[in-house]
C-alpha cells in the first residue's frame, strides 16, 4: 500500500497567532439551557428521550433547583424529585387528547460536573397510546421548562415499527413546541384474519339456523 | 504474491508452448496444465486488481495490524493493561465525548503519559488507519486544542485549572487485539475529537465519530490552519449551487443550535428532513457526496472508497438539510442523512465567531461500530 504518513504530533507552535479569542460569551452556548427531545412513536406507546445541558453561566441556577436543601450535593432523592417534576412542565397530546407522561429512567450528573457546564441530565419518559385507528394522527408536544433561558431541539425519531410512518414535522422557530403528523397502518396479522374467518363461519351458521326455523314455521 | 508469481509463470509456459508445438498441446497432461494456467491467471489478475484497488484485507494485514502491534509493543505492562479492553465491553465502546477530559473521563492510556517513542508509534498507527487527509485533519484538531489550552491559560482562566484541553489530553484504547480476522477497535479521543475505528477482517468503519474544532481558524508560523475548512467551503458551494426551489426545500424553518445526535445518542436516529437528493442534478449529487467525504474520507483510502460506493448507490434516498443563513461564510447548521450515512455540522454560536467553534458528528444508521459484521 502506498501511503505517506508524516508523524508530526510534536508539532511545535512557537509562533502561534490566534485569530480567535477565548470566547466566554458565545462558545458552547454558555448562557443557555439546551433541552433536546427526541420523540419515538410506536403503535402502543410514545417514548421521549430528553437531554438537558445547562451552560456554565446558568448552571448554578439549575443546580439551585435540584439541590433543594442547598447542602452542595445532589442526593438521589433530589435527582429523583427534579426528574419526576419535569413531565409537569411538558404537554403532550395525541389527536387532542392529553397523554400521561411517566419517567422511565433518569441520570443526573454530580454537581461538580454540572458546574462545568458540560454535565448532561438525561430523562427518558413514556406514555401509553390508546388503540390507534389506521390513518393519520397528530402528536402535539410542548416544553416550557425554564423557557426564559432555554434553547430547544425537537425531533421525531425514525420509527422502529413499519406500521408507523412520519408524514411531516411542524415546529415553532425555537423548537419548544411542535407537532408530528404520522400515519398508522394496522397490520393484517394472522390472528386477525383467523378471527375474521371464524366470525364469518359463525354468521353463516346463525343465518342457516334462522332460515331452517323459518322454513319449519312455514 | 507467490500465487500470482506461479500464475504468471504458467501463463508464460502456456503461451510459449502454444507457439512452439501445437501437437503437444493435445497431450492430456498439458490440457490439464493449460486449464490450471487459465485458472491461476484468472486468480492472478483478480489478486492484482484487488491489490491495485486497495483491497482491504491486504492493508489490514500488512499495515494497520502491524502498526497497532508495533504501538502496543512499545508500552509497558502497566500501560498495556490500561489500554486494552475486551471487544465486548460496550461501556467502553460508548465512552467518548466532545467534552474535555475534566468533564468526561475516557478509558485507555493518555498521550501525556507516553514517551516520545511511544507517541510516535501511536501516531504511526493512526496514520496507517487514516487517509493522509484524514490524519492531517485529526492532527489539526488536536493542535487547535493545544492552542485553546494556551489561550485558556494566558487569559487568566487557567488559574482555575486546565479543564483537560491540549494535546496531552487525548486517549487511546483498544477493544480486542489487533487481528486480520477477529473484530477489534481503536478509540482515539479527547476534547473535540472522538474517533471510533472498528475493523472486522476486510471491513472497517469510522462510525460513529465526532470531529470538532475550537479555534476552527488559527495560525502556525504564518500559515492559516482550518481543520474543518473543507466542510465549510464544500457546504457553501453546494448551497450556492441550489436554485430557489431547492433552497426552499433544503432550509428548515427551525433554528437548529446544536447536534441532534451528538455523542451520547447511540442507537437513536431521527426522521430525515430537507431536500431529497433525487431532486439534485448529477453535479449537485457529486458535490453532496464530496461534502460527505470530508467525514467518510478520514478513514484509510480503500475503506473510504468502499463507503463512497455505498453512499453513491443510496444517493437518491439521501437528504440535505440546512438551518440558518444561506450566505457564504455564515455560521449555519447542516445535515446529510442517507440510509447508511448521517452527518451533522453545528457551529457553536452566532455572528462572525460562530464558525470558529464547530461541532460535527458522523454516524452510520445501519452499521454503528461495524456491528452488522460482528453482532451474532
């Protein structure tokens, strides 16, 4: 194989001239609370994967909310309280009917990590869906948690089920609110076909009996 | 190559025999020899073509594995223990990030712990695994972080300690032993870089990997360095080539301020959006593939070429999305999303400084960590 590899890891930079300056204001969106939500729709439930990243300049504000007893540590109970309170500021509806979001899993980093502005709080939520009729459905979602200091990402996950197809996504400009329009196609399962056949047989038997009775009466 | 040599010798024998004595050719034994010669010639031609096209098995055996073993051979027993993980260690496989080491602890051996000979061997190994251009990009990302470290220290912020910037704070780890047959993996990462390179026999992939840079524009000895400059220029050129109708479909009506599927989002995939590439001209499709090659081309050339063929085959099902101003040089987000490729480019900030701090991600929706080649 012809390959020229020059090893210059020890590249010395004695005359580095920076074009950029250390950016305390713009780098990593330090003054924002980034809330990224991925919505995974399946035929029987919807799952939300939420990553919350408080930038270093607002990390103390978020920590104050989590560390309710202000002892400088995030206990398991405090992490649990923050995660379980989170769904209360969300709103999710399917075809206009409110969905009950429940926390499935969560992970809250240690305080020292959150203070750096690089800590990520992860919360996984789910809501059971009613039995879906075949056709188009609308899933509406809004997140107004810490709205005054947040930026948002809101995306539909690629459906894992062939029965679900995302038609389009509509979101407001900052992605705090959005609607996923999707279609559901009920699978023609073997069981359903069997039940249908049985039903038809039963119907014919009942009809036959009725006709026989009528003939006897006549 | 001995097989090829034998084939060539037999071809020569066959040809000369044919010219000198036709009757002998009728001899049964020579007929067998003739058939063998033809078969070996075919093998010979095929093997030569394989070598010329950069057959991956040859490269894996001859260079990459040897360089990896060479690097491992320079390590002390204690360092080797730190660097090696079981191939099935999924926790370590997913332990990579865009964050500096102060905020996210990697596994493996730290470059700062290595002596000069060991560092050189480590870089030789990376050089064998990556294309020349890819190796240069990685080196420039690491140097950008050294620049960031120096700037951080000189700004006074360094009094609070180094959050883990700089060329010493990159880690190497192995999952599995280097092998021409069994699956194995090398991770090289630190702040703004997370390379996950998996090899399985003749196959190899870089997915998922994270590249980024801050500063994304700096100078060394009067020369301007832009580790992700190719990405910016090619994306600008592609956007410039779109007509109004294409732009309307490509530009999302939402503001995308960061990576959607960055580090930590393994196993997730989003719905494609934007402009589908079947609505692009042939030239625009080439531009889109060339832009994607800024990521897929980081890997060794023959493996990158295989990936390119795969992306070409799926071009009609590939999407291009853009968020932000469309003017050249603007800090805008973009995404390339096809059946076997997912790329995001996210400037970290607004205005003129936005393009001086960039995060990107490369994934393969069908084959993260080369799992389709090794998962039972």
